[in-house]
C-alpha cells in the first residue's frame, strides 16, 4: 500500500512540475472555502503559488509552496482544521483508505473538489454526496434500494458514499496504472472519454481544471515522504506538502455527464 502511495505521489508531482502551480480561492458567506487553478471570477483571489521540479534521474526536489498574502489566505489555509463537516467524516476516509488502498490525502483532495465535504450535495446531473456518485455507478458497486430508501438517499450516508467512491477510484487507478491524472479525468468525465481521447485527458475545460485542482490539493496535503536519493546520492530527497483549503465542484465550469462505471475489482 505504501508503494502505491509513493507511485501516486510521484505521478502527482510529475503532473505539476516544472510549471508554476497556482490556486485561487475565496471564502463565501457560509464560511466555505472555494478554489480553482485559475481565477474563475472576481471573487477569486490568488492565495497560493507553488514551484517545484521532478526528475527521476536526480530524485524528487522539494516543491516550494509560497503563500501569497490576501484577505482570504488564513481562512483557506485553516479550513480543514476548523471545518466541522470535514471532522465529522474524516474517519470514513481513513477507513476507506485502509480497506481499498487509496491514499487518504487523495480522497481528501477529491472530496474537497467534488462537494466541499457536503454529504447532501447533489449535482445537476444527479451525482450525490461527498464523492458525487451517480446512482447507476453505486448500483454497480452493490448499493441497493430498499423500502423507502432509494439509492440516491443511501448515497447521502457518508460511510456508504466514501466506501463506494473509493472502490470506483481504486478501479480507475488500476485501469490507468501509473497515470493518476487519467484516473482522475475518468472519475470526472468517464473512462470512456479518456479512452476515446487516446488515453489522454479529454479536451474538456471542466475535466482539465478538475484534474489540476485535485492533483494540486493532493500534493499539498500529502505529508513529507522520503523517495529516492538526493542529487549528491546521499540522503533521500523529500516532498514537502502544505495544507490549502477545499471547495465544492460548484466552483468548476459547467459539469459534464457523470463518470461511466468501471468494472468492479476483486
């Protein structure tokens, strides 16, 4: 599991570097943090800029994360510490991470982008809950309606939603080994869209923004990990992560059709 985590982290680092990574954000009147990889409208202020390098021959250099002072920075950077919605569900993320072998921080980054940790969130296309799962996808993974509880209602249960979404994400990671950005693109636009694009991120603005946002959050949330050797061949190089704040998918451009369900794994 640790090896898988390092591979996913390396993929995230490679995706972000060597280009400068920016995160724009604001805190709304309800205290919810919103962010995107670019300025979507006048409410968004630049609050974080990162710089780093990835070179497998030399090891991984430390991505430098430089806070950009704005009126929203402190609120965004402390979102996870003070957010009751995150604290109430983080144990479900831990459980799903252990059970399905998906990094806790990756689940955290994806849920922050998808729903802002709102378990009752419903997209215009009918995706439900923390990980914004379509009922048809949930059915493929064993979620069944019973009595007065349709699948959509069951998906508002945080444990059911996170376990189902983690299994789906795990299968997408297996479908695109070593290419985490493609697994995330498939989660957003469907694996069929990724395959039709020649196993590349589809040229959809929402999907490209989505992948950048989740990947940047994942790299920043991930604790320091020792990977490879330093340039002098001595001590291992470090990846140093910083904690930004999440935002719901409502910040992304108009949504695409829901992801196509993957074939469940073992």
